[in-house]
């Protein structure tokens, strides 16, 4: 596994994912952990410890061994997620990686060329950047499928949580104004040149005025096809980020360009947007946000535990 400099890792993307190259390891005592057929080196661990220290509030002290253990756990979990993504056949395209790098640079008011020049000064090559972005996208898509895609909260769960909190005397979450979006889509599952050409043609027809419902019934490979691609009313966090950000960017009646998620290629139509600012609905929205967050945290921990239980993990003594 190759180290990534702290400037690159200390970002919103948390780019701490790294790939294993056993040929780079010269001494066996430099290996602090083995994760299936991968290794974590002492150098990587020291870099991660340094990064965690940099994130601490100014003046805060922390136990060195506790920080060391936190850093190692983080590296092991990231490694497990990357391996699981590979087994799940998650392979971001070159275009996806290019887009991620462009977005990463834009967040820092840099061009891609300026970004590559800047990280080059810190010893990070463009190929290392691309590898890190690729692995980061792999982990994101795995978690979107295994965590975010399963974190919907039903109206019954919200009702139950509110009643339970009131009965037990707990303070309810802060009220939240939220919007609901009535969405249709057409899904083509395969990710290849033929599928991309087909989804482009479907999008062109839909945007030119063809019946979206008929196109969905004819082409969509989703269960919603029989209903003209109708997904009903969606709220925050009920779909994967790429899908949600796309329908939120549309005006009612507008149809998107093709957008890709881990499920395939979509064309999305926003039918209507509504908000309900009644005190009762705002309270329900607040409770929904709390329940979604709790469910995602539980799903994430369950995923990591499952991967840990199914893997060979050996940790060497860290005080050598």
C-alpha cells in the first residue's frame, strides 16, 4: 500500500484509501497488519496518525496508543471496503475518475493542471492521484449500495419513534422544512457502449417531447417501468447521491441528460415539487432525518463487522 500525503488526505473526500504493492515492502518488520492478501505498512500507519493529530482541536491532548489504534482501525476498514468493492465488480470508468478529479480541483478553486502541479510538489504523482480517486469512488459506490440504498425510513417508523420519545419524556428533534419530489425515471442497467448509446437516444426522444411514460414502459429495466417509470414522492436521502442531486437540479416537467449510478444509466423526469410547512410535518421531517442517520450508522457498522468476520486480519505488535 502506498502512502498518500496529508494535504491530499485532509479533504472532504477523505482520500485515505491506498493500494497494495508488495514489491515496495523491503523489510517484514515494516508490516503492521495483514488484511487478507493485502498489507498495511508502518509508514502508512505513521502518516495516518499524523493526519489524525492534525484534525484534533488546537491544544487537545490524546493518548498516543489510542490514536495509533484509531489510525490502524481506519486503515483496515478502508482496505476491507476496497476489497469488497472489487469483489462486487465495482470499477469506476476513466470518465468517472476524470470527473472526480475535476470536482476535487474545483472545490479548491484550482484547475486540474494546477492541482496536479501542487500535489507534485508534495511527492504525489498524477497516477497516484488517479488511483486514490478510483479507490475512493469504489468505496463510495459500495457504501451507497449497502448503506444509503437501504436506509429508507417508513412513515410507520417515524410515527413509532415520535410516540416512543413522547412516552419516555425525550425531547423531539428540531423541526425541519423538507421538500418532496415526484420523480419518474428510465433505467438501463448495463454499463457499456451499447447501453450508453441507447440511453442517449432515449434521452433525446424524451427531451424532444416523446411520451416519457411510453418510453419507460418500452425500455426501462426497472420495476417502475410498468407504471411509466413513476417512483412516487421522494425525500432527502431515499436515493443515491447522484440520482438525488440530479432530480433536485430539475424544474417541474424538466428531463435530465443521462446520469449514471451504480445501478446503471438513468434518464430522470421531475413531475412536481411540494413542501408541507405544517408544524406536524416539520416535526416528522426532523425525526426522519435522525432515524435515517441512525440507520445509516448501524448499516455501516454491520457492513464492516461482516467484512471483518469474513476476512483474515493479523496485526503485528505496534510497539516494536
